[in-house]
């Protein structure tokens, strides 16, 4: 039986909604505060929650993660008397099934509840028969579960998908997961990095060319679009596609036919398109930098990947997964984490997202290669400096234009991502060299054999880091 929880500060509204649920034969419980909602979610997890957007003790918008984490993964409908477009957007982005104006009629709410119950039944039925392949995607937070739900929906259809999110959030990994769970999984997954397309060669790379099309074209060559025939074409960083080519690509997307460079005949490519970007394409359209009609075609379904700082509860599971992979590659036993090590990982903001986390953990494993447990000392020095400074920022925040002018602002004190990566790479390189000399018992000949470095290159690196041998 469907379990419905109604939370509203107004008793009359509570009774009306409860009556709607009872008339449909559902099990109903009610409450009037956010605290009651959270208690009932834990003690008797509901399937559906109708909740007022403004409760005496808080907003449900701030508790959606906790609500969705319940074993029943409730479907949440928020009713707001004084809602705003911003709160509506926040509700939907955080997993609410709907965000509706209040008040609503009993007939309307009964119909809505029927649709929600139907959605729950059909969804549970499909989940029992189909298991999604995660393909290395780690995390079980409400945020990640919602993202995987979108992967499942995308995989079971053939519509164009636009994946958005900051650099390092795993857009290509999610695109590959959609492909591997789709009916095209046995065919090619072709990646096109739009940032790396030379403007003078972009058409020949995408569309291919016929023999003799230009100097050096001694044979015909299929382009990347043709290579994706019956498979998936993944356009990474779609916002970088030259404006001059966007009209041509729009036609390809509509017709799935194109003419290779120098050819008199069109060829066909039955590809499924997945594109990704870390840019705001709508803003680019407004600025005349991206075609609006192309954007409309790209996003039949949109999957937004949140930055890692918005779902830190996944960091531990991701760390375990990545460290096991790194240790396996290094040929050493999996490592344990000290409590302090995990606290450092949780406190950092991860501007580079999951990609940055992986590189940091790779560094830590190299630094503690022969040790059983990872401690903060194994982390890159610049990350440790950033965390150490942050511990004192709240109590010793330096005014931007105040004091004697000798200090920098908190924002200015944080290292750029480029400087952090440079420092992390140097630390990792030095640690590798020290471990290399240990493994080779100080023998330069053996060290060159193990590292595949020339003797001259190895001596240069040892001198760079002042390592005696």
C-alpha cells in the first residue's frame, strides 16, 4: 500500500490532503512541522510526501537531502503559498517531484496524488527488472542517486542528451555510462574534444574526406561522425564548437547525413548524440556566441552534474574506490585511512571536483607507498597548507581594504588550481624518484630499467630535487 505523509502548518490543509489520500485507499500520516516530518521519515518511511514550503521550524528545501536518503526514497511535492522562481528552481534541482502554488483544490490534489502513485509503481517495477551498470561512477548520496536515475532514463531512450557541470565532475564518465547501458552499447563510443579541433581541419576531422580532396589526401578517410554510425557520438565541451560550423552540424543532427570534404555524395550516420559543456550555453545564445536552434536540439534531455562540494558525503566511498585502483596499479596492498586524513578530504572544497580528488589520492598513495595507513602528511603540501589556513580564517580574517594593508584577503590567500596542480605534480615526482632509488637499491642502471628513463634524464631529475644517490 502507498504510504503518504502530509506536513502542513495549517490543520485544514492537512485534513484536506489526508482526505484525498484516504479516498484513494492509501495509508496516511500527518504532521505540522519539519521536525515531525524528519522523525516520521526515519520511523516509518513514506512513499509520498506533501509538504508546505514554509513551516514554523524551517524550510523543506534545506532538508531534501535528508528526506531523499530515507530507505523508501520518498517522492516529494512541495506546496508554497509565497514561492519564488528561485525557490522553485532550487526544489527541482534538489530532487523534488513538483513545486506547486498553494492553495489547490481537492480535485486537483487527488489527481496529482494518483499520478505520483502511478509513477512510483511503474518506477519500482522497472527497477526490479533492470540494473544500471555504473561503470566506475561512485557515490550513493541522494544527489548521485538522482543523477543515476537520469542515466537510466537516458539509456532507455535514444534522445539527445546534454550533460552540464563544472570541469572534473565526470561528464565523459556519465556519457559513457549512458552508452554502455543503451541499446547501442556494442557499437562505437566516439569522443570529440571540441577544444582540440583545429579550425582549419575541423570539417575533415568531423566529416572525413575523399581521396584527392586536398594535398596529402592519398586515400579516403571516414570522419568521426561516420565512425559513430549505429553508436554514440560524444561531443565534449560543445560550447567550443566554432560558430561557423554550428549551422552545418545542426543539419547533420537533423538529417543524419553529410558530405565529406571533396566528395560529391552524401553519406549516412545513424549516431546518438551526447554532448557536454562546463559553460552556460543559454547565456552564450543571448550573447550571440551559440546558436539557439542548435541548443534546442542538443538538450532533449539535460543531466546536470553537481560539483563535489555539494555532495561531500560521497567522498569517503570515492576515496576507497580510487585508492584501491591506484594501489592495484602500483602493485601494493589496499591502504587504510586515518580519521584525520578523511577529515582533510572532507574539509577541502575540491575546485577540480572528482578529477582533482583522484590526483590527490594518487599522490597520497605514492607518498605512502610502503605504509599501511594514509595520514594527512601524505597529502600534497599545498592542499595541507590550504586546509591549515582555513582552520584559522574564521577567527583571523584579514580585511580586504582594512588594517595596515600588509595582509591579503582570504580569497587571495587560496592558491590557484594551476599552482596547486604544479605543486602536487612536483611532490609526486619527487616521491616517485625516492621510492625508485629504494626499489633499485641505489643502482642507477636498475633505476633506469624500472622507470624506462634514460640515464641523462634520470640524473637531471635527481639533481632537480637534490636527491643523492
